[in-house]
């Protein structure tokens, strides 16, 4: 299978260790799994070339374990391939990555964080949690001087606070009441909204403060990401004011969605400016809808490239009625696509 993807014997030899033994049936199973994740052979080849450990470390067993762990926490099958690229520096051992994530999971469960909140943390922050090792819980809970409920709230407000609790760093106690943090964050958020063009103390400003979830620093980081795409400041501001949901997502999530729509599907950035709310939909929904649309198009049942809004905004029921049912085999193919979207 590797040879069919353009990998020669020399490349394979370079990535094998003389100290390890390999189960080629397991490697084949891992390759088959990765092929199902990727859009096409080129994406698969890029993933393997950049992250050979996915295939060769422990014959791919760690990759399958990591995928199972992430999907149990709510990650869709279609989101795994982009995560693997961001989650694993080339020097990072998969085994250590899985161990770090498991250690973090046990910590969050130990402080009684709700399951859906744990899922949110891992969905948006696994890419750095996998390369960071939290201190053992017993060694820093007393130093933090915060109860479990308080810790849960701190992490939910800003999961990156956990970066301060990793091995090798000195843990500082949490602020006594949290009031300073809350006030400071609101001040940063207010300043950010003023820069967007909202009027101070206006009703519109109050609504925006409730709508723009996240710390002020996070909102600024996500807005800067929009600018990094090549948008000018006016375009980025218009996007955010039209669809505040854009800035409720981590930058890495936004980047994954933009790459799919712009780089893979070929939609221009101007499409995102005109219809910014497309970014509020999950990557899984995007890939499922477009895969179905392209299937119909190949069979003469759909016109040329449609507006993103036309494909994404319909409810599942309406999408089936307006698109899937155009072909007699459409419903069956749509169900097959949905099955491949989850493990």
C-alpha cells in the first residue's frame, strides 16, 4: 500500500528502527484507517510523509488508540486527520502523546468536570495538551489553593491556564477571588469591541458582550487570524459583526475550516466575507454535505459550484429533500457517507 502511494523502500527503511519489531498486518490496518480519514490519496500521502510515526510507531497501534480516545470525547472522524498534523511535532512520540492526553483526562475527571466540558477542552486544545505533561494532581492542587469547582471554572474560562501547570514550571496559587481576572477580561473584551466599532455603553455593546464568548485576549487572537488570511481590517470587522459565532471558536478550529473551504474546495476568501456564518458549522457537516453534492454532480443531478450557503444552511431533513433525493441511490449513499464520518 505504501508503494502505491509513492513511498519507496529507502523512505520506509529511513523510518524504521533497528531496535523495534513490526507487525505489518497492524501497519496495513492503520494505513487503511488513515485512508478512510483523508479526502484523497494526496492528503493521505502528505499526512504520512509529515508524520511517519502514525504508521510505524508500535506498528500503528498508538494511532488507533489515539483515534479511539479522541472520538469517545466527541471528535468526529473527519476532524482526526487535521488534528494528527497539528497534534504531533515530528519528534513527538505517539505513546507519550496518548499518555499526556490520558493524564489530563484523569485530572479533569478527578476535579469532577462534566463530561461534555471535558469533551470541549479536548476538541479544541488537544493539539497542545498532547505535547504537555501536567504535574501530578496531588503535587499542585494544594499549591493552587482552589477547590475543584473553582478549578473547573478556571479551566472552562480559559483551558490554556493548564499550560502553567505542566512539568518543569513552578505552580502559582490562583487569585483569591477571581474578581481581578474577570474584570480584566471584561475590560479587554470591551476594548476589543470598541475597536470593532461598537459604541461604549450602548445597548448594541451590551448585546455584543453577551454574544462574544471568550476572554478578550482570545477574541483578539482569533481576529488576528482572520487578518492573517489576507483580509483587510474592514472585511474582518464586517465578518465578526455579522456573525459573532466566528470568534467563539479556537483559532486552530477556524484554520481547519478555512483550509477546507478555500484550499480544498477552491472557494475564494470573498465567499467567507459574504457568508461568514458558514464558519459556525462543524467540519463534519461541511465535508458530509459537499461529499454528497459532488456525488450528485458527478451523476448530473446537481449544477456547477453552488454558494456555500445553499449547501450548508438547510436542516438535515430539508437537505435530504432538496438534494439527496434527486438520485434514486442518493439516500443510501448519504447514509454510507454518514457512517464513514464516525468510528
